[in-house]
């Protein structure tokens, strides 16, 4: 029962980008930041910053959600820890 009450941080990553500080400072309202993923690629579902699944964006009652489409196999999750 103790383990069931441990809080976990769950996040969903749409993509990543790297930029110079100077470019970051020039961003303003309406700016577009290009990410490293193509449209339609699965989103990454992270638990405590570790990849555990992939999914797709959905809208539920006017809020964003994510539908899990693939769970990362346990051996791959363990391999990523090292």
C-alpha cells in the first residue's frame, strides 16, 4: 500500500529544440519555435523524466489529453537507465 501512495511526475513531450541565448531573447508573442519532431509523430510520455510510453494527443471535454498507443518494453526502460 505504501508504494501506491508515492507521487510521480508525469509529463508529455511534444518535441525539443536547441537555440542560442541571443535567439531565445528575440522571441516574442507570435514567434514560432521549430521542434525536432514531425507532425503526426507519437508524443513521448515520461514518468519522473524517464520514457515509459508513446501516445497521441486527444481532446476530452475541451482539455488536452494523451492516448497511450505504445508502452516501452521493460528491458528497454532498464537499458535507458544506464
